[in-house]
C-alpha cells in the first residue's frame, strides 16, 4: 500500500477553485429561476474559476476576452485591484514583523 501524502498548496488551490466554480454555477442557475437575481456575473465567475483548473477552458476564456474588450478591461481592473490589495496586505505583515515589540508600560 502507498502512504497518503498531505495535500500540497496546489491541490488546495485547485480544490478551492473547483468549489468556488460550482458555487457560482449554482448561483447562476438560481439566477435563471429568480428573475431579480443577475445570472451573467455568476456564470462568468464560475467559468473564471473553472478556467484556473482546466487549460481548455482557460484558452476559451482568453478567446472570449479577446472578442469582448469591454469585459476584458473590467476583468483586468478587477485583477489589478485584487493584486494591489494582496500586495498591501503583504507589506503590512512585513512591516509588522520588522517593528520591535513595545513595552506596555513605556511612555513616549
């Protein structure tokens, strides 16, 4: 018998992307049934998360973005905003680690 290996970060990321893709797909289907709820954004997000797992879907999404430049620019803005947010969070953590611990009773 082979020993089970702990899940690597790649497996965790892949599982997370599949779960998010399924959740957004279900929300898109609910959006088809409920007239007030938007469905396009949920189907788009599910395709986006599935494209992070599947190379064929990734190529299809790239072709779709090339055919629809307005959606592509909105997608790029969304990704850029998320990247900046992630970088700021990392910088804050690094600054927090570099600061020496202060005494609770020191008066400045």
